[in-house]
């Protein structure tokens, strides 16, 4: 005989007895509900897994904070919390710009030609430019090899970037 519990009974088991089976059942029950809302909000494909994890965390929060005295069903309560949380996440998502062409090599060669016209105030800037910008060495490696403090290297990188901004 299969006995299916309603949400109120499952929530009671989760809160009072810390029943793992009831919690897993709730997660399984609301999986499709979470995915439906993710697809309904037209979330980008690369963000689907993150939103799904946030949906599961929101489900757990809804289970802990649900109060049945307000005469609302758990599903409606969870849907309200889930939508509000997803809208907040969408607002906080960074906007990425994808380039249609990949002519990065051409742009890099132009930068190398323009470097000849760039004047460096010190030998440190020249060396940091060669190692950091052209050879792509990490700051820690530059600090070890040159004996300079990382703060000096970061300051030189900042000055070099400012010069590039002026050139552009």
C-alpha cells in the first residue's frame, strides 16, 4: 500500500523529526516546479544550474519559514518566495558582451606597434610592461624574479594601463 503525504505532513516531519526522506521527497516533488519557473523567466542557459541551486535553497527556506495559519497553501507560498528570489537574482546578473568577430590577434599586433610610441618614466615600468603585458607573467613571478614588492608592480601596471587609455 502506497501512502502519499501532503505537504503539511512532510513539513512537520522535516521540522520536528529532521526526516531526510521527507526532505528528499520534497526536493523531488518541486524539481519540475523550479525548472518551470527558470524557463518561464527566460534565464540564459549558462545560468540554469545556478538558478536551480538557488531554487533548492529557496525551497529549504520556505519549508523552514512556512506558517500554515495564514490560510495559504505551501505551493503558493513557495512560488511567491521563489519568484521574488529569482527576480532579485536576475537584477544582480552581470551583463556580458559577446563579440561577433574574433579579430583579437589583429588588435594585439596594433598594440605592439603603438608600444613603440609609448614613453615609460622608469626602467621599472618598461620591465613590468615587457613581463606583464607582453610575456603575460603573473605578478608573483615578476616579484620573485625582480625583487620588487607586489605593491610596486601593481602601481606600475596601473600607470601602464593609464597610458594605454590615453593612447586609445
